[in-house]
């Protein structure tokens, strides 16, 4: 199969400049327009350049045209993004002939992440002990595996069955279930390699650097999400309980918002000028008395805007999700009493009393708290899919439409051109 899945399959790997003086510039890249000569990756700094490139690809995949929100809260109607293609997304008219919308149906950036991650794995595998220390080897390999896992996880949640980008079965179409299995395997291996806290160039633990790169906690959060997506509550619970290790220093993952030569990538993606929540939506999600209203939003007479405490990063894997994931994992493992305790802890500041939840009422309460606490992370629509609640919250999509593939995004013509892939049945009409 002559599959077209990379936007840069034959690209020259850019030489990037990693500015270590500031964590906010971790993803600042400057293309040099030349290929690396044989033996180029002869120092930890140069190998780290390649790792930086993978994060850059992920940033582009998630931020171009506000894609992480278009796939998440914008499509679900929770957040308004000040762009002219939003109306197509909220109307579920995802095949409209609009330039920016068409870009959102192209999966090239996500496959760039996988290609770049595989490049890093190859580089690390070929580096001898004189180039990389054991810490560096494990860190870079772990980051590449985690980033590849995340890219596959996004791909299958957005498009369903997708082509493989691995050498053993390159271009072959694999089911969504098989994609998740691979993502789980990559995340699990990454978790075993990554440190709790990253070291800076001086060998000193750095909380700021840890917060914008994959670490053991972030890999565990990703693994738990993936296990829950495939219905493995017990496995997710086991992984999450490993976060209680003695002396463990926990850190989520935020995507660094350094400068990018591609000007369509926003540097302040959650700015008040671009992203907001209508007051009616705010009041429906966060009733009066819910303490998260003031903690998460600046509220005016017409709208609410998100409070962003750190403008140098976009939080993707939040520490505040740990108890939500534990609650879901325990519930799906038949441990309702534990699940209620975790959810009550996660929902501190809510007006509701969750101590009396039953098996029948737990899902709705958990879904509501995920909607509240994870706003701005792009997970809302995926949650509706996983909980089987798409039609309840998005009336424009009927049950028959969802069964026919409407919850996925259509594929751009470029993504399916020149190969045997076809549009899924719902979007083919």
C-alpha cells in the first residue's frame, strides 16, 4: 500500500537550537536547511535537539487552527474560539469546503510526531555509552515512546482505524483497538524509563523542566487514560496506584509555548481574546456556589474567560486529573466505595454531595466533574465518546449517525489520496 501519512516523510530533519536558559523557550526552533552528516549526533546536546523536534511536532499537531479545542471542547460546544470556522465545527459540518477546517481533517502533523519519535529511538539506539549516560539514554527513549504513544492515541480517537507508521507493518490499516494496544505498550515502556524529576544541564533537579517534558507521572496519566479508553479499569487502577511511591515528586505535562517559525501556531492559545465560555454555558456547568467558577474563570457581564496562570505552557496532562482517573478506574473495577471517595476528593469546591452515588448515577457525576476540572485540555468530546454520551450532549448527532462514524472526523483528500484508504461510511455520503 502506498500510504500517504507523513507531511514530511522525506523531509530533512531540521537542526534545532535548544535554548536552555529558559524553560519557556524549550520548543524554540530554528531551521538550518541542511541534513545531518554521518555521526552528527555525537553529543547529548545534539540528541536532545532531536527530542526537542518531537515536542515541536506535537505542539503543531495540537495548536494549529486551535485543533485540540476543535477536537474537544469546541466541538462539544463548551468553549467558543474566536475563529470563522467554529460554526462549522459546532454544527458538526466537518466536511465544509473551508480552508482552515480542511486542515483540521489532515492527520499529517500527528504522523510527523511518530516519525520524529522513531528517529529519536533510532538515534538513541545507535549512540554508544560515550555519547549518552544511562540517565540520558533512558530519558530520551522514554520521551520518544511517550510522545509516540500520545500521537497514536490522538489519531485513533480523532479518526478511528488508521494506518501504521511502524516499520514492521508500515502503511497497513489497523483497527482502533489495535492502535490503543500499541499506545498502551509504548506508554508502559516509557513509564519504566522516565524519571520522576528531570535534571538540568548541571545535573540539578528542575521542576520547571519536568513540567514541560514527559516524566514518570505524566506517562502514567497517559497510560491510565489509554487503559480506560480500552475498558481496562483494573489495569488503569494499578498504574495510578504506582504514583503513591515513597518520595515520588509528581508533575503533569504542559506543552511549552516557545516561538515557532510556523506563524499559524498560536503562542497564547487560551488568551481571553480568542477563547471564552458563554455565561449560559458557565451557569449550566458551574452552578452558583461552585468554588471553581472563580478559580478557573474571569467572569464578565457577557462571558467567562479561562484564567491561565502560566502563559508559557498549555497544560495537557494535569495533576488534578489523578483523582478523576482513580475514581473512574475504581468504578470500572467494581469498587464503588473507593470510586466515590476519589471523586469527592477531586470535586472539592463542588456544590454536589457525591457520597451517595450509585452504580447508575456515578457515570454522570464523573463526566460532569471531568467537564469542569479539565476544561481547556481538549478532552471533552473524547469523554463523551468513551462514556457513550455523544447524542445526549450533542443533539445534532443521532445515535444512528454515531454508530455510522459521525463521532470521528472526516479525512482530508490529501490524507486519502494515492492509497487504498477510504472515507468512513458517515462522511463518505
